[in-house]
C-alpha cells in the first residue's frame, strides 16, 4: 500500500520503490525480446555487446503489460496527480549492463534531460543538447524498471539521496530555458556530492519511481548475469505548476518547492496524503 511513509520518502529522498509492480513472467518475456533486439544469445557471452547496450522504445505486448501496471498507475495518481499524467503505450530507455567490471559513458553523475533545445536540428540525436528546467518541462517522473534481479554486484544504478532538492536550486536561476544535459550534469554533480548514496537493487518486476531531478549514475557490472533496466519517463498531461492558487500541489511539485525553500505546511501535506491514500484504498 502506498501510504504516508512512501509519499514522504519520495518528497524527501527523491524516489520510492514499488515492489512487484509487474510479474516476473512479464519481466522474462521482456528480456527475451530485448535479447532478440540485441541479436545476442543469453548463453553465449561471445555475442554480448559489452560493456553496455542501449535500446529505444518497445511496444510489444509484454512491455505494454509492464507499462500498464495498475499498481504503477495508482502511484502516478498519488505522486503526479489524477488527470495530470499521460499513459505510456511502450517502454524505452533500456540499458543492459554486462559482467566484466568495465566502465561506460553512463557512469557519470547526471540528471536526465527532458526536452530538446531550440537550437537542436530536426532529426538530431545529440542528446547532450536536450535540456531540463525548474518546472520539469515534459517530464513528470523518471522510472527505473527492473527486468532482471539486481543485487549489489549487478551494476545497480547509484542514487544521491535527496539530490533533487539541490538540483531544483541549480535550475531555478536558469528560468524556462533551463540547462542542457552536459552543463546540468556538471553543476548537479558539484552541488550534490555531500548527499548519501543508495542503490537501485531489487527483483525483476520492481520499479523505482524517481523525481525528475534525481541525480544518479551507472557503475561497472561486477556480477555474473546481465542486468536489464528500462529508464522511461512519465510525461505530464499538463505542465507542472509551482504556483497554484488552490494549493493542490502534487508531491513532485512539493519537492521542487521545498528545494527552493517554499515549504508546504504540515496541514496541507497531510491533507494531500489522506486524499492520495484514500484513492489507493478504493482500487
């Protein structure tokens, strides 16, 4: 059940894990499709594209099943708000890490950018020129879908706990334009080095729901079995708003406001949580 503790953890820490968001059978079906897409064989390490492989969106039935998890949709209603998020028909952002202890370009501390810069040419694949701004344009949540069991040695994503609060302060002076991925990574890494670390471990079928500003990084794989991770974003159905006359802020918005020193009262947050938990108890 998604209660007060989970909502508070998301606001303060920047993430929460949903255990068993989709079945292990669905995860296995997704892995099989990803193996095919990589043109690699699970039992033949000679075919593995070490140290890391990335894939785009997949819309086959198992991915739709994972994306349509009722548990996740209920959590989206709590963290983003009913009617404020757009359903996904596919999953993407797959990062498969292979054993061997080799570093990769995704191992640096960063925040995932969410919208293309105005200077980006049509059809460009230069992701480093994508941007993020303080209102988290085009991104309501970042998510880590675990399609395989991930232990401490299996290259779990590293997380700087509470770093989303610092990142809000980094982005705020940059206004609507925000920062590109490269500059944001540089500044966010410098601003969050004091934060404690957590690791996105768990079982196949678990999903981490992360604040869009959470600072995270990959790491080399020191285990024995490839790690399958999907990192899609949840798009908003309407722009996030940091100034609402009715005070009906979502936890995503509350966290940004808190990072900027605009704290909600305990009464307002308590009311929000009671409404959210009440909706979940009816599902």
